C-alpha cells in the first residue's frame, strides 16, 4: 500500500504480546491497536480479560507452565514479538525459583514460540544495569534474560533497559515528582522513564526494524540493539504520558 507521498511501501505486520495486562504492556497494546500498520495482535494471558476485547486482538489463554506448547499453534505468521512481563524489584520477597520462572522461563517460552512461528523481531524488556555477572540478584536475572534472548537469534532483538518506571501502579506516585529532579545527577541509563514512553519506544523501534527487514534493508546477520534511556528518548511522543491505556492488573510491570 502507498504511504502518503513518501514513495516507500507500507508493510503491515502481526504482533504477539506477553504482558498486556501490566502497566507497560497495557500501553503497548493500546499503541498496537492504534497503529495502522498492525493488522493483528495475539495477546497471551493466563485468563480471558474482557477489557482487552478488540477486533484486532486475539486472546490466547495458556497455562504458563506449558506456554510454548500451547501458544505454538497461534504464533504462525507473527512478525513482531514483544515481552513486557516480569515482577520487577518486588521480586526480593519471592523465592528465587519463582522469580526466575516469571522473569526468564515464561518470556523465553513466549519468545521461542514466536521464533518458531516466523517472527523476525523480538522486543524484550529487562532493566537498567542488566548484567549476568552482577552482584545484584535482580540484575543477574535480567542479564540472564538478555543472554537467553540473544541465543534465539532473532533477525532483530531489541533489549529495553528502563530505570525507575514512572506512572506505574507499583511505583509510588511521589517518585514521579522526585525522580526527574535528580535525573541530571545520574548517568542517562538510570534516568526515570514513564511507562508510556517505554511502551512507545518498544513499539516504534520494533516497527522500524520489521519494516527494514520486510523491505530487505535489514542487516544480513542477526542484530542485537540495547536501548537505554538515551536510545529510547528519540521515540517519545508529546502527550503519551497522558494517554489512556488498558487495564492494569498485577500480572506484570
């Protein structure tokens, strides 16, 4: 289809999303539904959520411990996979095995199903400072999630490393006022980021990568791009922080 007068073809895509009932994922779903390029969104949930109903949305209810197996039949034809799923730093109160299942096992099962279904682009939310060698258990988990994502060898892998996520039901509202006042004193990678800005970056970068690959303008070898605050900022859109989003249960960050 023509894209205005730009002379560049518009390429529609199908997306698959893990974490749609969460803070960041809710806005990702909103953006995908609103995007004229996105023709379909496969949403992976633990239970049917009436509030997610939309003509573009196909909900797939799975047993999370059999996620890859149960999702596989619905992943065929997907172009972009986006995982905004996890428990964040609240994981300190949970057993290690449970944390790794939520932060690593489930997102990897989702990503693996997407890869086998034909997806070429994966967007994976981790955290600022992610490092599998870190002394912090949380950052080690995030680093392990990144390494396992790379092993799947998507044509384009975006690793999104937010600092403190603002506008989040798990983040005290006072931090939304206080954190930006101290951002100037921190390395940019640790700057606070609004959940809607993070969602916008994940969707917009994934669309750009998918378009380049579909038009054979992508690199010949798999590409891994780490997006910290500085790399995500160019995708922010004025007004996004005030935009409406979907439901916000506690399934993910």
